């Protein structure tokens, strides 16, 4: 009877359950169920052959002992078990392992995690040389959105050319290159981490939704500020022709975008009734001493970029996708778009300030529409604070 000695110790418990166990289990029968059944059949066959051999030997005492042992065996296998936890637990672990689920994680497959979310968000992150910040940002925002059951995908729009950084153009590229199944976007800075779970990234039904509101942002507090994190429906983004492509270097592209929203009468909504404020709603992980902003102004950049741009936008952005990579950081999947932006030096010579540093003298205009001036008038003590 060597087959019984080599058999799996849990075989007898699981065999006793029969069809009733299969009906109770949350998973289909494990792959080795047929193997266990085959082992039982072989065991019964060997027992029958042993009895036949005893009958041929005609030894009554040995025959009686053999019959008795066989009866005890069949009684033991057919007896219902008082405790089925071990077998059921083992079967669930086997099924979970087969489906690739790590113990302690949800048994829901990723495709079912966002079943109740009818919308999908493209999280657009303009990026250049911020890998350390990305390592912290990606898993944080992925976990944060998963906790809210938000269907989303992360797009890192990485500028790889030698021109000055252009956040607005990168957002235009991200919008055009993101999946058509995404019906709204989040314009998201890589150095801003939401910390309050009450912050929502819901579909902006009524209009653009500014998550990083002025009363919550750790640094910028002026009323027309819409930077940091802004949610916009795709149709609204197209309606205003995206963002201006004239803003090479740092600053003002968000203020120009606010003017575009205002011009088409799109109201910007913001979160309210939060228990946190400017110091604890977000964590700003940008260190200005390590990563200095590109604040240089050259040619006539300062004069041109303080006015509303009615020539460039989503429809005029010029770029090439150098490569497209899929990447995962600590379980956070993302698409890396390596982008080469193109510059029209007759329109925006300040895309490269290596030859001309400093602005040309400011032109004097006899009349200037106030609606065209997008530079906010700031009381720096009131509307700006040190980085958090």
C-alpha cells in the first residue's frame, strides 16, 4: 500500500467533502482535484488486488485482517469531517495564487476595481528631470485614487529636447496623446501630493474643478490661481483650444488659461468644507534650493506673455513623440511620453535664451484692454508663502 503512504496528508480531508465542498467554495475546484480523485481510484484498485491475493492464498486469519483494515479505511474516507477550515483555506490560497493575487490584497481583479466609475481620468504630468519626485509621486497618487475607486491612467509627458521647459505645451501634447477612453483630464504637478482623503478627483460635471484651491495650496493664494491640480472635461479643454504655447520657462501659463475659461464663461469650482488648510492639505515636495525655476526673461517675452494669447493653443502645438514607454513604480502603472517640442523662433524667440538675456524695452501702448492683461496684481505678503 505504498500509494497511501506517499499521498498528500490533506487528501483525506478534502476528498470527504465531495460535491458539497465544491458548492460551498468561493473558487472553482483547484487544478489538483482530478489528481486527488485519480489517487483514490488507484488506492481502491490496489486494495482490491490485495484482497484478491489473500483469497488465492486461502489464509482465513490474514484475510479477515485485510477485510477489517479495508473497512476501516473506507469508513475513514467517507466520514464527514468536523473541521473543513484547513482544506478550504488551502484551496482559496491555491486559487488566489493561480490568479496572481498576493495574500492580503483585494481579490477583485483590476478591471472590476472601477466598475462603478463611469468616467476615466487621464492624469497629465508635465515633466523634466524630476525623477526623484516622480518616484514619490506616482505610488502616492495611484494609491490615493484607488482608495476613491477612480478609474484613471497616469501619463508622464517628458520634455527631452534642448529648449526651455514649456508646461503648457506638454499638457496640450498629453491631451492629444491620452487615450480616447479618458473623458476628462487632471493637469497635475509632480511635486504636489494630496494628503486629505476628502479631496476628490470626481468627473467635473459643472465645470473645471480646481483641486489645489488658493486657500489650500501651500504657496499660492491669489483668487485667480488655478495651478497645481485642475480637472477639466475634454470638451471644455477643446472649447478653449487648450493652453497657450508661448510660455517657455516658468510661470503665467495658468493665468492665461484662467483668462480663456473666463472668456467662454466657464466657472471654476473648488473644494469646500475641508478640515485642513494651506499647511496640511497638500505636501509640496519641490525644493527651490535644489531645483531652481527657469525664471529667465529674454527678447520681448515679458511684454508678450503678460497678455492674452489668441493665436496659439491645442490646435497649433507642434511636437514629435520620440518614444513611448510603459512603466510601473511600486505598483503604479504609467505611460511615459518622451516629447520633442518644436519652436517657431519668429513668434517665440525666447524658447531658447542662450543668445539674448534680458528683455527689450517695454513698448508703450496708447490703449490696452484690461481683459487682455493676464498678470495678476499680487500682494506678495498676502498671496504668496514659502514652500511647504
